[in-house]
C-alpha cells in the first residue's frame, strides 16, 4: 500500500585517496531486517512493517565509500503484513509487490543523500549525471 515513515540511522562515508582515471562506481540496496510494530493513531492501533535497510556505494580500491543505514515504515492490509513477515522469516525476502514499493522509496531517498555526501567529500557521483555539451554556432 504505502511507505508512511522513513529515517536515516547512520552515515558512514570516507574518501581514501584521489580519484583519477576510470572509476567503477557500484551501489547496492539491501534489506537487513523486517519486523512488525504497532502504529498508534488516535485511539486505535494497527500493525505495520518496520524494514531496516542499508545502502552502499563503492568506488573501488583506495578511492572511498559511502554507507547509509535506516528504516522505513510500511503499511498495508493485515493479510499482506502477515504474509510479508512469514516470507521474511522463511526466505529473507519480501513479497515482490511490497519489496518493489519499499525499494523504490528507499532508492529515491538514499540516492539524493549519497549524491550530497559524494559532493561534500569530492567523490564521483554515485549515479551518472547528465552530460551537457555545446556546439559552436556557424
């Protein structure tokens, strides 16, 4: 259904040396834990999923790295919450519909923060940036 909460818990970034030549930038999202937690709204309560994640950017040997951790709060029907917990417990995977929504949301948040941190540390951007070129007028 929807992600209703997001938090960063830790930023760990480091520039080791000067970036030169061709650098292969790799980034990955990983889900580390899934748990059920109560959400108290008004006088009522419902169960939601707390999904703990990590996002890592590697720049290769001796260049640097960025690592972000956090969690998202995901709400859906009781059946989907229960199915998600069961799937996580047995296979360490979320149902594809839930995982797609959660990972898209995580990516939209972490890539912006990683871009900002890479700029602060003078590291290459974690994603390709637009290439702008001008042609001389004739």
